[in-house]
């Protein structure tokens, strides 16, 4: 084959460092953005936060997401450590009666801050009269609890993984568990829901109305209560409808997750990027200015750069350009978020007036075409960006969703349909709850054609049980 020279034209998109940074900043949440900026400032001496930013950071509504997160975590750690130290000092002093009478000793300080479940339980154990060995075994069980306060690990399995030299036997674990289950909050240390409810009922005074009957139902007929098999329960417990209602109310008021009030693992800090207000009868989106980092070029180093012309000035020039790119990209990020938010608010005016039931169908492509943006850009903008409204704080993505056609040729958003289903169930006769078929029929009468399985899917997504489990007597 004879070699030849050919000329070929082609188009190729190369992402410049500036464009790459712009895309990356756009998809970051407010908290992540501030963390990224903090990192860049440490690496680039030509960047600095303006003094106006630092001054306003002391105001709660003007605090940055990073400041809020760090200050909150630091406060909690300091408080927990202080409380833990105080409880140990108080226990080791061996003079609790004297401390209780001392005006300078403030007992409430032991629980002044938000304690975790394990710290709260260990604090109770440290003040008990059991032996040191028993305290260690109880603490071992406390460390094995999940966030809801349940002991999911079997004691036989736990004894196998413990070193033999500790000399802990299964009887020691059983005794420690019995002690743990008598601590506050009631129900802690339970191995299943049935035991959790039983422990809470046992903590009630003996003269609590229907206490013993509730214990019988929880220990023997909890599954029947969940499936609303009231006839069988009444037959075995020998009670009438009114009594069973009182027993059911007593059980329902128990806490199935005794450790949930202490669980802070899912704490999520949300700083809204957009604030929606009604101005002259129209809902309008505005930037939450406190979320926008106020970055400046450090003039001291910039002036040094102007006076130097050696090899090191090349590195400084690169950092100066990077600082300018970052400031420009942050400004562009804010402008894009505002443009997308205003487009959303403009189309969802009825939602802000009437709530979920008035949500209109909206897809990313509609906003992208309106603003002349790529659909992926709109997707990045609406992810982890939040809008503060009189109806609550919503992620921008919340306003998008699928739709269902109506008899009139229009469309109804899935969010609005879910709101309608929830509304119908809230108003139903609980003695004759609406089936999924019945709900679909009611929606069809309103011009919204939805299949029974779609109703079931939306109902389950809202964690609403089926009709047979919603029925009361």
C-alpha cells in the first residue's frame, strides 16, 4: 500500500481550566463551596476574604455554612467533653451529698449540652452503686446499641468475640442487660420492638389504666394489632370496643425508637441559596447574599508582583490569574443559580400561593431552553441548592417532576397528585378507608386518569399504609 498524506478537519471541545472550575463550582452545595474556597485561600496568598464578610459572619442570618457547621460541631464537642469531665469528677469525689447541698455546685450542668445516647447512659452507670466490673460490662453493651437504642447483637455472639481473659460469662451479660434495660430512656436495650414496648409499659405505674391488658397484647398479639385483627384481640383479652381503643391509644403513645431523640448522626446543615418573597402580588426569587463568599485580591501581594520581574514572578502571575478566575466563576455561579431560580418561581406561582396541590409539571429541558443553557447545567444548578419560601425550604430539584395527562388535554404533576391522594386519605372515614381503586376513581372524576398501581406507588412513597391497615373500629 502506497503511503499518502491526507488532511482531515475535525471539531473537538477542550475544557479550559477556567471552564472546568466553573462546572465544578456550579455543582457544589453552599457548604462544599465554602470548604473549597477555604482550601484555595490557604494555597493561594493572593486571595482573601473581605473584612465585610468577616464582620457579618458574627450575625446568625449572615453566617457562612462552613462557619455554622464548624462552630456547631466545636460547641457540641466542648460541651460534651465538659459534661463528661464533670460527671467523672463528681463521681470520683465520693461526696455526692455534700455537693448536692453546695450552692456553688450546679447539678443541671451535667446535662447542659446535647448528649449522645451512649454518653447519657454511661453517665447514669457512672453514678450507680454497681461494681467496676459490672459497669464495664454494661458499658460494653451500651457501645453495642444502635442509634435507635436497640441491642441487635445476640448475647451468645457477643460472648464469643470477647477475649477469654476478661472472664465474662453469659450470665454476666444477661445481668448487665437487665440493668441496662432499667435505665432511662424507657425501652433502651431492647432486642426487638415487642420487648421495647413491653419495657416501656412495665415502667408505667401499676395503677395506669389498661396497663396489664396492653402488656398482654404487646407480648402475645402485637402482630394482630398491626394487621388490625381487632375481633381476635377482643376475644382473647375479653374487652369491648371502647376498652380496646383505650389500650390501642396507650400502646401507640409509646416510643418505638427510644434512642432517636439522641441521634444526631443525620444532622444536616442547610443554608438556602435563594429567598422567595412576594413583591407587588408576584413571587420573586432573590439571592441569599450571605451565602456568596466575598473574595478580594490581596493588594499587598499584588503590588509586590508589579514591582518584581524575576523568575518567581511567573508563579505569582499564575496565582493572580487563578484568583481572578475564581472570583469571576463564583459570580457566574450566583448569576446562573438566580436565573434558574427565577425561571422556576415564574412557572410555579400557584405552588407558592396554594401549596403542593397546585404544583405544575416541569422538566429540566423547559428551563434549559428558556434560558439558553444546557440541560446538564440546569441539573447541576438544581442539585444541593435550596430555596427558602414561606412554605418551607426546598431543594430546587423538588419543583421538577413527571406528569399525568388529564381528560381536558392538560397535565397534572406527580407532586400535585400525591398531595391530592394524601388529602383524600386525611378526610376519609377511618371505619371505611378508601382503597387504591376508589382513590383512582375519585381522581378520574376530577379529570385525572391514574391507574390503581400508580396510586399505590404514590401512597407507598408517602409511607401511607394500605386501606386494611388504616381501618379503625
